C-alpha cells in the first residue's frame, strides 16, 4: 500500500472549497467596495488550506506508521525513566516497585520492535521515492491555483520532514533498547537528506 494513496474522497470537500474561495477572492479583490469581503474570504481560504494540509499530512504519516513509532518511543522513554527511578528507590530499600516497572518496560520495548520500525521506515522510504512519479496527495492537481498547490506541497513536506527527524532522533536515542548495533542500516537517510528528497 503506497503511503500517498490516502483515503478516497477524504480531501474532496476541502479541495472544492479551496477552489471556490480562491475564485471568489480573485473577483472580490478587484474592487475597492469589496475589500472587506475579500479579506474575509481570504481568511476562509487560509483556514481550508491549513485543514487540508493537516489532514493529508496526518494520513500520509499514519499510513507509513511514523506517528505510531514516535508514540511507542515516547512510551519507552517514560518506562525507562520510571525503571531508573525504581532502581534508585530499590537501592534505598524499596525493591517492590522495581519488578513491576521492569515488566512494563519489556512490554513497551516489545511494541517498539526493530521489525515494526523497519516496516514503517521501508514504507516511508517507498513513499519518498514514489514522489517523482505520483502526486503527494490524491487529486492534488484538482487544486486550480498553482501558487496554492505549491504552498500546500511546501507545508506538507515541512510536516513530513519534521516528523521523520523526530522519529530518527528518538530511534538513535533508544538504539540500545532496540538491541540493534547498526541502526543506520535501517534509518539510512538523515533528516537533511529526507528534506532534500521531499523538495
């Protein structure tokens, strides 16, 4: 499943409204008497573009499993911090809590498995390398304004790049917990390289 396929029709209403507001703004902005109305339409247009970007960015990343991996690493971070605190308390004679946190840490670590991370990263990279031949989101060319298309593409690339960098940083931070010696064999593109590929 290609990450860029998204859910059919999910962004259609936003595309329709973006085109309507853009056309209406173009007409109203020509006349002094409709300046205030033109400004209102412009705000509606900006709002629709923002919602479209957020929805499509979320869909792309979730299909690749990027947010899920980030949340698992964050859960692992909390668990390891709790385990460290429990160990400190155990040294002071509170051994009872250590066992409970250790089991929880194993569960969370199991969810953030190297196999799961590998699948997500492979899916993400597949999406990246398909960008040259496919649209970044479904029906992207239905957006009539080339400047708005570029604005949306730029915003989506920024969101995707930021989330990849967050996952990349967390993965290397917890490489030991994943029990993998050469994480760079899985995450072989740096955040900077991903941003260049997205351009």
